[in-house]
């Protein structure tokens, strides 16, 4: 009888060992294994929260089954009986919870019986081996060298009974970590911030849950469209040897590419853990998909055994793309492809004058077409064909070849095809998807066939050759003279090599917006109060998010020919091209910025659940965006307070109607003196009182009533006003945090301004935003009551440190 968690249920009858399974039913339980101190408990809680599943620890289950803690059982029954019972209970825990759970395995996973059980379990369920720096583990546990040697020797056995691996990289230091952080410190709340984001993305990818939990659902949003389906995307090429030699400035990799290609060019006994760490470090710094490739020309990698070992390890790491050399044994490659899970396989062949059978006059001839079809037949999701160029005419030949492949009827794998070497740079510029590029952050000398152009070089060349057009972007509304958007967007345009401009219209008015919004070179506009409602009425189309919120902050041109608009997917691919404007598309990035700030700062203890309660202050457009962000994150108990109750009731009615099948998800508070209803205190607060008073709204001087601050686990306070930056609410919450020791995380208005601006930039241009640069420009150009930030404060904020009173 087939187990529910096994999709195919087939046992291998071949003499060749069956590759690890990595395709599971959506609700197959996820298991975490690893030595003590690797982070199983913390990351298990993160995974359970991300996947919305029950979290079971081995310690808790042991007591549930035996009635005793592990220590009590050991003391009462002796070590031999304890070990027997421990193994028995662990197997029972796994077998009785095959679906809908996240489980943490303790020291029992180091025993042979449990490892054999896990090996069978991994045929139907994801089993993740957690790895962490051994020195850091020793520091945390305070163990002697001998004990750590035993741990270090035993840990690799977990690779034999798991099908995935995740390297737990330390969060960047924000405060001294002595193992017992002060919960009163602002830094305490950041302890798991980065690894929480890393591991959430990892488990959502390997389980496929991110496919079903889209937060955006728009062809204009980069996260919704993989790089191979967008126009002119680039992959930054990084060698593992350069990372080992510290020849890469990791912080700079967050811009300049739509993916990162990690090329493994050395291999040895310690390299699996090294590559695991490199993948985690690149993911954290670049926030981009990982492509793993292998340079078989280097020492220790060219032999068949290491090559397939590296490919298998790449699949264990859950990389988004894996490059498979089509000149290798096809049967073994087919085995790799069968065990790929959610990873996409890029079938690659590099042609050179010595390997091609084509004549010099047809360098991209029949052999290239044949290779493409063979890769497709093998089961590759993408095909990458590269050729060492000998003449500039080869660049014309590759365009003709690409057009031939794209003209095939039916659905076929996306093609990456260009010439490599100095003479092939033109074809690299015009290749549409995932061209390999270098980056100024890589300081080592390049290998012969390594990329020599950067993403900025390629984009600039596309503008210079008129493939892309310089467009005009604006910010529209009243009181925009102090806006930080022009500095933020123009710096990003220049950094990415685009010829766009972003400015404030000389005499802003709705009539002027109508005029500039019909210009063939109009690229889009940010829209602020009080024009959002008026512009909303003028839209030809809007996102479902803008419609749900009832407000927009971004418009983009809708182009077409002969009076007919292009479909939205085509509009997205034409974002950097001028043309006749037939209408406007409306979007709202305020909610995206708010959601980003919430997810970044929400600790695992305050993960959103059925009990989570939120509070929104205000009833304007930002309040609507905040409520929508909270609803999208799963919060279903939201209270709203506004000085004018009628406006709060209007907002509550709007969202209760939108979520009609879930009852009243938004409720109105009568006054600041009202006792907090129910026994659940708010752990999520968004103050949306505008900096500049709007009609009957008061200025940003709100403070929380004491009776609303009963959350024992603290929470997140979002202050969306930034004029002034250090509002009375933020000052109050610092006092509360200091007096109570409750870990409230504070996010000021500049953070949201930056996050919504980053989302807006990517929406309007289709290019990955240089996040750190845009954040820097906001901080550098902001002028507060105390003047501008000094460089030390700017750097602290860039590193995520909460700077009091800044």
C-alpha cells in the first residue's frame, strides 16, 4: 500500500542506486537533523511558522509518550534502556506524523537505527541536514575539544540520511553576543532576523509552498516572474575559489544581477560544507536565485565521480538552477534530473573550434540545433549553448540561430545562447535571458572564458543601441518638494546603466499629470495625496491589490498599437521602451513596503497566527495599505482607531466586505480610553497618522494608551510618518521597552519610504533594485529637525541597527 507522502510509490529495480527523492506531496512533513547547537529548535519554529504547520520537538514528544523528560528517564532507567527507548520514540514520532508537521530530531539521529529509518523516510519526505560553523557551536555549548571532534566526525553521516542541506549562517553582528542577550536591548529582537528570512525562503522553495502563497500575483513584480521569463536578465558569475580567497565584496552583490552563478572550481573532502556556506552567504547578500555550475577543467573537478557528487550536492542545497554539462554521460545526467525537486536544470554545452562539426561559415549550424533538442528530450528546463567566438560575424549567426529556435511551434525550454570571449560581447549584450556577467565586487584576475562585461555595461549598451529608450518618471501630488524619491530613483537609474530620469514637475497639477502621462516617453509616476483618489478614477486598469485597498500610489503607462493595448504580460516586457500611451495602470507599493517591514522585524515568538492581534492608527490611504498588508500576512484580528470615527467605520466596512467570508476582520475602537477588548493584546501596531495633516487628521503626535500595551512578547511598531522622524510614539515605545524589558521592535517612517520605493523602482523599470544604494540615498538626503545624518549614523542604519533619536 502506498504511503500518502510518496508521489510515485515506485521502488527502483535497477542495479543503479535510485537518486534521492525531492518531489513530495504538498503536505509531507519536514524533518530537521543535525548536531547539537546547529539551530534545529529555532529554525524548526521558523519553518513551522512559514509553512503554517505544527512543530514537534523530540524532547516534547518523548515526554508526551513516556510521561518523563529525557533526563528523568535516563536517571530512572539507565543509559542502555534510555537509548533503546529514545530510538523507539523517535521512530514513532516520525511514523505517526508523516504529513502536516515540522519535526526536530535530537541526538538520536546520530545512531545507526535512526539514520537507516531516516534514509527510508527521505524517500517520501524532505529531511534537511542543518550545518553550522563548528567553532560557533563549540562557543555556544561550551564543550571541550574532544567532544567537538566527535560531533564533527559524526555530523557528515547526516548527509547519508537526508535529501537537503542548509547552512545556518550567523546574523551579522549588531551587538556583542555573550550567549545571554539582554531582552531589554533593541538588538535582542534582531537575533534571528536574517536567518529567519533565509530559512523561510529555503523551506518554501523545497516544499513548493511559495507557488501557492503568492503575495503579489502581477506580471510587473520581479518576484512573480522568474528571470528566464523576463527581458535582458543577468547572472553574476562568481567562482568558489574567489570566495575562499576573499576576492569578493559580498555586500555589493545585492545589485547588478538577477541571479548569482556560483561556479565550483575545486573539490575535496571539506568542500561540501564550504559550498553549503557559500550558497547561504550568497543568498543572504544578493537576495537572488542561485545558479550552481561546475568548471570541469580545474583540478579535482574534472573526473566523473566528483562531478556528479557536486551536482548532487547542489540539489541538496535547493539551488534554484543547476547547470548540467551535456557532454557528460546522459544516463547519469538523467538520474540527476529525476532527483531535481524544484530545482531547474540548465543543460549546457560549450562549443569551441575543436568540438564543433560545423564549417567555419556556419558556426551556429545544425549541431547547435541538434544539441538543443537533445537537451529538451533529456528533460532540461532551460538550455544554454555557448561558443568560443573566432570572428565578429559569429554574433550575427547566433541571433539567427536563436530566432530559429524561438520560431518553433509549441512550448520549448527557454534558450540562452551567445558567444564567449572578447569578440562575443555584442551577442552577450543582446542575449535576452541570464547572460553571465562579472561585477566590480570581484577583484580576482579572470579565467580565460569568464565574463568580462557587467550588467551595467550590458544595459547601457542596450540604451545606446536604441533597443531600450530613456523614459521620464515623476512624483505627482502636493507638498512633494521635500520628497526623497528623486534622489533614490535617479541614483538607482544611474547605477543600473539606464538613461531614465525621475523628477518633480515644475508646476504640479492634475492637468500637468494628464499631459506628461500621455508623452510617448512617459515611464510612470509616484502619486501622493491629495491626488490618489482623483487619479484612481482615471485608470484603465489596476492591480487586484490596488482595487482591494481602494488606493494607488503608482501609475504606469499602458501602450499599444492602433488603439489596442498590449496584454499586461507584454506591457511588462516593454517597460523600458517608449511608445504611444493609451491609458494608465495603477498599483500600490505602500502595502508591499509595510509588509516587508513587518516580516523583517516580526520575531518567531510573535509569528502571525489565529491569535495575532493588530492595531492600525488612522483611516487614510496608508492605513488601508497597512490593513491590507496585515490581512495578506494572515492576521484576522485588526482594530482601527481614528479621531474621526466615521472614517474608521468606512475603512472597516470596506475590508469586512472584501473579506466577507471571514466575518468582521476589522473592528473600530471608540476612544483612547477604551479598555482593550478580549484577552489578546496587539503585537503588531501601525501608526498611519500623516506627517502633514490631511483634512481632519491630526499631526503625527499619537501615543499608545497604557492599557493597549499588554503584549508579554512585545511585537512590532511601525511608525509611517517621517516628518518628524523621532515621533512621540517612538519615544514612548523606547521608554516602555526599557521599563518592561519586552522586545518591541521599532520601525520608523524612513524604512517604509525606502521599501515602498524599492518595490516601486522594480515595478516601473523591471530591473532589480540596488537596495543598499537606494537606502543610502534616502538617509543621505533626509533632513530632520536635527539636520542631516552623519556618516556613522547612516552606516549604522544600513547595517540594521536601531539608532535612538535619529
